């Protein structure tokens, strides 16, 4: 799932959706990529909010980066890319479940 360009920033989560019947324990690993070089930021943070609404800091990074999660991404996990200095949200993506036949 790729967030439409946010001004001059990009943010993506791959995969952005998955079939829960294909996932081990209902969870998957996912890769986040971001590029905010066009914005005047020094660092970003990525927060993850689980389906229960618990928000946790996943990582801090530079203006361009890529990182892969562990096997803990469940349906409705929300990833937020924020400016680390101001905590202002730049982008948000939610991983979706695809129904199994």
C-alpha cells in the first residue's frame, strides 16, 4: 500500500494487505519505506497502532529509509510517519485483511 504523495514526501508499507489464512498466527512481516528529503526535516519517527488502539514508537530514522518489521503486523495495524522534532504527522497507512475463501 502506497500513500499518495504528500507534498514532496512518500511513504509505503509492503504488503499493504494480506490474507489472514496465509499468515502465521494471523500476522505478517511488512516493509516500510519513506522519503521526506523534500521537506525541511532532520529525522522522522514511525509509530504503529495495533487493532486495540495501543500506539508504540517503532523506529526513528533519517529523511530516507526502509525497515522491515518482525512478525507482528496484524490486520488494521496503523503506521504513522511523523516529524520527530514536532511530532506532526506526515502520513498514515493501515494494513488491511483480505477475506479468505
